[in-house]
């Protein structure tokens, strides 16, 4: 066997070429450059013959009427498909977030298609770009609700900033969890939050929602003029919590100023998040993050085993430098050694303690 040419045991230039070839042939990767055509207009993924729709036209939430009095925010969320929490953020925190985002927005190009918005700047992978904003996805006013409507250890799916410029047209209406292969009508599998960092007005691109559309069955789409499509007019510092099944979209901006929002979207712990947070957040940073954020980023286990590393909780595998994981093996089963001639990650831990 020839000596490994790199620490991890493979020739990185060759593997890079292989990866590039793989990506070039990967239709989904190509579609990233044309996102509009893949997840546009809320189309649900096609049903296969054995996916039998329920036949029901609406999903009925089993909501105790007492909830209206006891927890009006969750009541409205389940009844309407969304709820606005007004003026949650202080002006000081909004300014801090804006100061962090402005220089990143300055270097962010407009979107590549109608869905991203040709007059809209999106900071993707925000968790890896700005530590000043990491409080938003774990804001207690939001997680209080998520803790009740999603399963424990729900995950952060998307974290991005969206700045809609004057001249932007309406985003096509969609539901965020239309990628889920369970026929509608069904329970939501994701929940989105949209934080208003500018006042949201009907003229400047406020998000629009279709109240009650979270109950709709497959095939039903909002019809302008027939269905109520309303702009979420709210003061800056407010947040809307919106079920993944609710039809909505970014509004057209016919004003003279831009509209800034940050969206944190969450999914059930058994789903794959839209963004790959293991690559976005440097592992070395993870041990310093608050527990809630670690869990949101996937350093958690959905019982019994989902998210494990070699039979253990992922945080047990992560040392204070963010190193951990398992030993790497070459295809023949030979362990790859690092420059010092020792196994890169120490003990594999396989078969050890329970999660
Ligand atoms: O920017 C907005 O108001 C909504 C954006 C949105 O729904 C999305 O990009 O999925
Ligand atoms: Fe959306």
C-alpha cells in the first residue's frame, strides 16, 4: 500500500476531481443554480401509486377550546396556521443585528431566480456568518411555542437573512414543507419564523399569508381574488411563527426602501434540515455554544438513536476543540494514520456506552 499523501489518507486533488464530476452529474446540485424550478410555487412532490391520499379535503386540528384562553398564541397558530408576536425585540438588539448584517448584505448579490428574488439579497448559512444574531433562533418567546408543537430536539432547518429591495415582485406562494413525502392534508413537519427588522408594510414586501391554508389538502392552491391573501403588517422587532403547511410568500416591494427580515426555520428531529449545519458551523465553535443551540444544530439525539455517533450522543464525541467523531478507515479496512503515525481521533468508542 502506498503511503497516504495527506493526513486523511487520500489524494485531495483526485478526490476533488471526483467530487466535481459527481456534482456535475448530479441533477439536484445543478438545480441549486435554478432553485426556482425545483421548489417553486409550492408544488408538492408527486405521489407514487402506493401513497394513498387520505381522501379528506382538510386536516382537522384536535384543539381543546380552552386553549384559546390558556395559550392564545398556540391557539391562533393552530387555528390560522400562523401567529404574530408583536414587538419582541428591543431597539438596541435590532441595531446590533443590523450592524452585524449590513456589511455582509453589502457583499451579497441579488438572487438567482424568481424564488430567491432577483431584487432580493439572501444571506445563506447565517449561523456561520454572524455570531451577533445567534440569539434569534433560540429566542424564548419562539422556543416556548416550538417546544409545544414539535417533538423534543427539533432541528434548525434554515437560518438566513432576506432583504427585499424596491422593485421586487411577489414571491410565488408556497408552503415551506412541500418537500415532505406525506400526502396533504396532514400535520405540519416544519415551523418557520420570520423576524421583522424593518417595519413590515404592504408596500415594502411584508410577508403575505393565506390564513387557514395549513389545513388544505393536496392540489389546492391559493387563488388571488378568491382566497384571503393578507400582508403581515407588523412593527420591526415583531416575529411571525408560521406552520410549514401554511401557504405564504415574500411580498412585492413597491416602496422606496428595502425590507430586512431574518428567518429561522425548524423541522421535526427526524427530518433532514434544508441547510447542512455540520458544515456551516465550525465544530470547534460548537462546545462554546449554548445547549439549546447545540441541539438545534443537530448535536442532539431523537430517541432512540437518530443523530448518534458510533452509538453515542454526538456531544460525548466532541472534545473542547471540536474534534471527535470516529476513526477513518481506508476502503480496504486499513485505518488511516495521521502524520504522527497515530489514529487521528483516538478511540473509536464503538460498542461503548448507551446514548
Ligand atoms: O421574505 C419573506 O417574507 C418570505 C420568504 C419565504 O417565505 C421563503 O423564502 O421561503
Ligand atoms: Fe417560505
